[in-house]
C-alpha cells in the first residue's frame, strides 16, 4: 500500500480549512467588541454576550466605559482608550469589568485601532476570561515542557502522514533534527523496509480511529545504522472538539534493552528446551550408529544447519587403545543437513573411515579435549572443517560461514567429535551455541559409550553362547534333526536359550530345549552348565523327570548372588518302541506333527521352572511313529508384546500343518514367518522327525 492509496481526509478543500469551529479561539471563547471614536459600542459579538452578560440590544450604542467599567476604574479605562486611538499602539493586559449581574471579573484584553475605508478610526477589543486564559497558558506551558523534556518520543502527523511536530527525544531516536522532520512524510524520514508495517498501521489508525498501543517495531535508524533497536510504539487519531480529524499522534519508547533481555531469555529458553529435547531423544537404543544418528537429528536444524558425528576408529575397534598422534582416524557414523546440496550426500556408516591431519578441527578437538569455534569461515577454514578438498568445495557451495567441533567425552575418554556448520542462518555460532552443543555432545557421548560397551559385552556373550551350543549338525540314525539358534535382533543382550541332541549307547536320543532367564554372560554361563549337566545325566539313562530334578538341584545349589531360573523341556526318544517320554519344567509345550493330522500341542504337566525347587517333575509318554515330528522351541519364537500367546501358538501350529520336504526347510520357514524385526529375545528351535533306522556297514576285519 503506497501513500497514493491513502488520500488525506480533507482532500479537495484548501489546505488548513476545516468544516466547523475549532482551535484555541473556540476553547477560550474570545469576545469581539468594536467601538467608534467616541467610545460607543458599535458591534457586539455573541461571545461578548456570553462573557459580559449583556445582549447586543443592551450594549450597542452605549458608552463602553459607562456600561462595563466600575466608577473606580473609569478614568483609567478612558486613558487607555484615548491612548490607543491617538497613537495607534495596541494595548494588551487584564482589566476589571463589571458584568450585567453585578459581578466584577478580570478580563484579558487585546485592543487595537482600526481604520475604515473613509478614514474613520475604530477600536477593536478582543477579550476572554483572565482565569480561563491563565489556565490555558499554564496547561500549554506544562505540555510544552512535558513534550520537550520527555524521554518518550512524541510526534504529530497530519492526515497525509506528514510530520507537523516532533519532540527532541524522537528526533534523537531518528538521528534527524526536529526541523528536518517538519513537512516530510513518514516514509521519507524512516525509509527502511522494517518500518513499512508501522506505516500501514498508521494509515489504519487514521482511517478507523482505533488506537494501537504498545506494538513492537525493530529496525535501524540514522541514529545507529549498524545496530538493531527496538521500540514500543502507540498510535492514536487526533480530532478536534467537533470530531474533525486533524491527524495522528505517535508515542515511541526505546525498549532495546528490554527487548534484548527478552530475546536473550527466549534464547535461553530455547537452549534449555533443546537440551531437554535432546536428552529425551538420545540413547533410545544401545546401538552406537543409531545413537550417532540421533545426535545429528537433535542438533539439526537448530542450532546447526548441518552436522557430522565421527567416532575414533580405535574406540570402536579396540578397548583402551589411544589415537595416533599425527593423524586422527575416525569412522563417519552419521551426518545430516537441512539443504539438499552436494554436502548433504556425504557417505556415512561404520565402514566409512576418514583420517584428519593435525590442523583439522576434529583432530584439534581430540588433541586438546576442547571445543573449536570458527565464527567466520573463509576458504582456508573450510579445508580445516571438511573431509577433503572436494568436501570443502561442497561446503562453500552450501554457504557454510561458521563452524565448530565439539569433543565427545565420556568417563574421561575422548570417543569422537561432533562437527557443526551453519549456512542458512546468517548469524555465526557464538559461545552460547558452543555451550549447548557441548552439553548435548556430553550426554550423547555417555550414550555412545554405553552402547559401545554393551555391544562389546553382547558380542562376548553371543560368542560364548554359540561356543556352548552343539558345534556339529545334530545327527541320529533314527531321526532327521534340524536346529537353529538366533540371538536377539534388537539391542538387548544375548539370552540363555539352548538346544541339544544327545545320542545314547542304547540307540535312544535325548532332545533338549531350554531358556535361562536373564541375559548376557551370566545367562550364557548358566546355560553352558545346564547343557553339560543334562548331557552327563542323560548318559546315565535316567528318566526325563529325574534329569530335570537333578538340574533343578544344580541351579539351586549355585553360590552366586543372582540366583538363576530356567525353563526346560526334555524328551527321550525310543525308536524301538516308537515313543517319547517327555517332561516339562515350566516351558512352552512341544508340538507333535503327524502325517494327515493337524499338529498337536502336547498337553503336558507344565511343572515349575528349574531353580524354584520343591515340586517333582512328571513324565508323559507320547507316541511318535515313522514320519512324525517333535517340535521344541523357546518363547522367543512366538511371544510378542502386542499379541496373546495363544494366538501366536495357533499361528505356529498352522505353519507346521504345511509340511516341508525336510526339517531344515521347516526351521527356516518358521523363523522367517514368526520372527519379527527387532525381536528382543533369543530363539532356540529343534525339530526331530522319525525315520527308518539308517544301516551302517562295518568294514570286514
């Protein structure tokens, strides 16, 4: 909207002309009285009647001195009249006047001599009540001093938004003398774009009459062209006593300090919110790479436009190793940018290895353990930020102008570096940004270190777990056997699931699947002890219930503070009788798959888990003909957080109804169909299908 769109409200009339009475003359009620050369009243205004009480009929033709002056002051009045008429000098002052009601009031006069076209002289007296005039004068004097000395900027503009007056305070704010404001439009005095909204608001106030109070305007004036200032402005329309629009008035208060404090408080709130949000979003998993990505997500797009998380290669590869002194070798685990530039396509992942020279910001962070800040980056600085010259060119293309690197330190050890760059935001990084980044980096470093240690412990437990499971493919002359072990797919530690197939010297086979409650190395260790004990006890040709009873005693007899509990199902297959003797210690029931029939969940006495003690276990005899299969499994195959176990067992039974050509295929299909992504539990699966006895040929002696 331009000034052309906003025409003054009195457009079309001569400048300064109003439609009705206005101004001080009306407020003071100035009376006009015209006397002839003899002192008779020749003309009498309505204001004179209001001031003195006489009507025009009562006053015109009378001697003014006789009508209006008390006898005590008559001579003085005559002398003043004669002096004005003889000399032509004007006279001004206060004189006591007798009013029609008998009161005497002090009246302020302005008397001048007038000459008409015939050369005759007249005396014109302009009069107003003395007390009213003094009140007005005091008010004007006070208003002038208030305006002139006020620290608040004040201005009056006409209906075209041209300055009529400004006080010294506003002139200082604008950096322009008071006289240079007069007659100039608002847009010319304040030409910068940030004041256009204020101009629009002035036009609205002028047109609607609705005032605007305490609105913020932020910008720069000639008084301080290099710094932003903030002002609280109020606009209101000016009208005379008859409602005629005179213009608009402005009051302006410099609130730069308050605005700066408010902005700083707001920045502090944002920093605290960012740290709080980062704390909630960091460390949601015990995975180093994912935690690095979480850190990059937290710092982009605020406070940085791009971020990279590099972890020292020695930290990920070897416990206790120290980085090389000449070159810092990192693995680039995560990066993120707000712009789809070439810099955003930086490769990351544990396999991406980068080496930084000693002068690189990341290397300096590792060497000093302190953040490194570049407020205004040039081409040389970009080489100290990027991976190589090509990456530096990408950063230059993206407009990176400020950067920092913050060390990732946990438990007194430097793990890596968080690198940040700013391109879209024109403000460079400052010390406050460094503080926020360092706080987030410190919290992320602890999460990364926890994940690193956990992954190492998990790897150890998984290695131990696999080493304790049967290393060779289970084999028995009367059984087709397949088995699988799968560790947890999430960041949870490896559990204590196991399976075993034990061939006895009398041709029988012992099938075992168990699950030690807990995780990590302790669970794997307990699992190894139980597996070894079960194999030893099975060789004694004990009944399944007896074996479980002995295993229960072994767990109860452990001298460890963390008393273990395990579930287990154990079956002894007798191929000569075509049957299995099965006992259960708190485990999920096995499933029997028979040709032409629906698979069946065995209805066994559940028993108590191993380690509880005090409850005997029971044997159950199950027929297992040729071609029939027995399926043993741990709960990691079927349990989920959001589905009832009965529904999942029904799905397992349905999957077993479609028989595969081999038990190996069945194992793979069950794991594919039932194992959910991110499963937080181990799985042990054992399938044994009866078959005709394999003949073995013994070479002749």
